[in-house]
C-alpha cells in the first residue's frame, strides 16, 4: 500500500509555509508562479506543539539499538557477532504532555559521526557551506518541532566493533539498510515515551511520520531505505551516488585523487571497514606504496588478487566480489533489476520502487558524485510516480588538491536549506503546500567556475533535466558529428576540441553532455591507457574546465557509461553562463589532479594552506604526485581519442521551453 492520505484544505500551518517562502527571498512574480511537480500536500496537519505554560526543554537522549544483522557479512572478517549495536542520539524538541511530532532520521558522511547537540534556536547557520549547513540544519530541527534520530552507521562513531558495533559495508541494503529499519522499529516501540506521531490509518505495520536527511554517505543510506521500507514518507539525499562503481571507477579508470581522500577520511575518522574496502584503501590510500601505478580497473584487481610477500591487507580480493559489493549498494542496481523484472534480493515483497517524495541536492563541482548521478537518481524516483525534484549547487565534495572550496546549498535564488525545510514541513507535518511552489522541478546552478564558492549566485529552473543537444526556441544546436585528437606523452597543456561558438550573451551550458561513441587508442606506452575528458570553454585565449569536472575512459570503445548501462555516454553534468565569442567543447588531458594519487599528508612549502572540508570533516594538509614540489609525475599516458555524436545542452533561459532564471 502506498503511504498516501486524503487531500486536505490548507487552513492550518499556513504560517510555516509562509515563513519558508519568505526566507527564500524571491520576488512576488516568482511566488505567484508555481514550480515543480504536484504541489498538493497529502498528509493532515499535525496540531501545534509546546503550547502549555511550562514545556519540557529540548534534550538529547543517547541510545543503543541492536540490529539483527551480523557485525559483518564477510565470513573472512574477524570476531563476527550475530547482531550489531547501533548508536543513536534522539534530539527531542520542547514539548508538552500529549504533543506528537514527526521524525527525521539523519546520518553522517563517510568518516563522520552522528549529531549529538541541539541548536539554541531553529535557524541553521546560513553562512556555512553546503554540507556543514545541513549539519546545522539537523541540530536546529528540534527547535522547529521535529524529533531527530541521528545514527552512527556501522563502522562509524560509537557503532564500531569495540562497542558491539559492526564493520562499514558502504550502505549495504543487507546490512546498513536493515540497521536503519531496526532503528525505525525502536522509534515506533518507544513512540509514546518520545512523543512520535504514529499513523495506524495507513495500514503499514509500525508506521509513523518519518523522513530522512543526510549528505554523502548519509545521502546514500536514504534511497535503499525508502525502496525497502514503506514507512519512509520523504527523503532529502544531498551529494550522493547512483552507482559506486561509476563513482570510483568511471569508465574503468581509477579516480585516484578522491578515492585516496575517502581512504584518508576512513583513517582520520576511525572507520572500521569490511575487508574488501579495507584492502582497497590499503592499495589506493596514502599507505599504498604502489597507488600511483593503479590507474585502471585491471591495475587495481591485478594488485588486489596477487598473493605473496606483499599480498594486499587484510586479504586478497577479487574483481567479482568487489564490484558486486559496490554495484548492489546504489539505485542503479535497483533500477536495472526492476527493468529486467528481477528481484532486488533484500526481502522485498515487490521489486518496484514506490512513489516517494524525493528532493535531491547535488554539487556541480562534486568531484566524486557528479551531477549526472543525481540526474539518474532523480529520473528513477520521478518515473516511479513520486514528487521528485533536483537542485544543483556549488557545494558538496571538494578536492583540496584542485584548490576547490565548497559553496553553499543554493541554486541561484533557491535556497537549498529552505527547500529542505519546506519539503519536511509539507510531507511530514502537513504544512501549507505553498512551500513546495518555490522548489523547481529541476534547478541547475550556472555560477562561474572561477571562485564558484563566492561567485554571484545564478540558477536556471527547468521542467526537465537537459541531456545532450536541446531543440526548439532558445536552444542552440551544439553538436559535433565526429572528431579525433591525439594527446602526447607528458603534454604540458590539454587538447581542446571545439563543438560550437557562442554568438550572443544570455546563453547557458546546463545539463549532461552526451557522446554516442568514444574510442581510446593507446600510444607508445607500456601502461593501460586512459582518456581524461571534461567540458571546456575557450575564452579570450584561455581554457576553462567547466565546474572542475573530469571523467575517465579506459582504452577501447565506449558507447555507454559501462558501470551504469545506459544507452549513450553521459559526461558529468555541468552549469555555466556563457558569453558571446566563447568556444565550447571538450578538453582532453594527459594527466589531471583528479586522477592522481595522494602520496603525503605532510605540509610542504607552497601548499601550507591546502586544507579543506571533505564530507564535513576537516583534513590535514595533503599533496599528490602531480605536485611539482615532489619532483614526481604520473606515468606517461599518450593516446588518441576519436568520437562520434557529441551533444552539448546549450540554451537561453526564459526563451527555451520550461526554463527561467532563478
């Protein structure tokens, strides 16, 4: 049964929606023009709370929930226990006897831990970058009338083996998702004591009003939980993946830079990983002496499976078991199995995604989970019939090796924080649906790549997500039938392949570029070749790599994103305002910092200030093999790339159908 209640007349809690709208700071014309999809609320409004003379103050209760899942599902792991203790913090709002509240289930990024404090008021710090601002939002929610249940995922925080916890399996539906279900069961069993608004009328067992919140790893846990547990009323994944194999091995090329950063996060955050992930980190992380040579999927699994005196720790791993672990832990697996009419295999009654209100936030410049991954997730939830919306921003996973700094969660004038608050208020508390009218179905940030974290905010609202060349009024026929380019060994500058020249101001590049066919042929090298490609703009003689996005393709022919199985090659989606005279095309690199190994965490001259926040965790100064101070370069990578059917999404907002400036 779909969790849907009768429609209601918006007479109560109008002020909540109005406050959210006012905070967005948009003009009255935008206010009068509804955006997005179905803007009708489907839950009855909760009564006002904390109306007595002396409400109980907000408080935090720390608890342990026992999950029925073993501490690890890998039989080679040490000291496996039949159950796993999951540490949670329950953040309770100010309340009176008889008050009932909706619940927000929240979790952290990889290497992070749960929230254990409540803010003094209900206003999150809007000056913070995207990820930290959502931690601030979590702490503020109790003051806005929500119960927040913040969870340490297995292998993180207090949910580690030393405390009866488990090993991190990177959001395994058979482990972390079942842990989350156990937490939901605990909340229901304690609903009376906590003041939880239960929902016996839905016909769903042990049901109550609950939504989810979190970024990165904390975004990844939300979607499989929504697919497998009908109690989830709304989700807000922020900066997360569709397919981990695609994220970490795009085009079968190892994303060495951020893969190494993730392993650094695991080390600095005290994460206890399942053996497969531990082995990968020991190969690709700072501690991996041969990490610089592991550039492609064959490189990694040849090294990972070799026994001997330098055998990988804690054990050798195979390509099959590793890709199975990564592939099943994202919506791409669920979607492909559903399309094939096959079961998901996680105890579901039906392998069909139900309609779930889903608000996706994703960073244009996110160098691990790019905007195209959010597009695939959004598309799946939209096609399931739920209210699905997608807002891009200039925040999320930044790479300090590329001198990236995180921006906020906004898309132009659309505040990501206010969108999240409105989403929760409408879908969990039954607030006025006016809050939804301010959230576009799709919004793509088109702020300048240069200094994007501080550049003037500009966004484009759309009825659909642009993929490839667009058609109709306001669209530019930006396509290239075929091309060929050669990248020489240790080339000092990238190769640029122009696709179109911009004839006037007021146009944007916004959406996912598409390529029908790409072939990578190796040059004179003993290494497996990789092509590194991004979308570029040649402006006044200088090249701009749009949104810092580079992806990889191993030697051979590519007609789709191999790890995803779609019907064309999609590059990372981007957003950028264009100028008359700009040449827009593809950039091919011989080497790039995004695909270079981390070799040191020590401060070196010239990079003293290279400190950033990745996934909400502050990192020590780091460098990579591309840093000339080390006197080390990546192995030569000469190659030729030929391609067919290049298409770029370029159009004029306000003229192109369904688009408008925000």
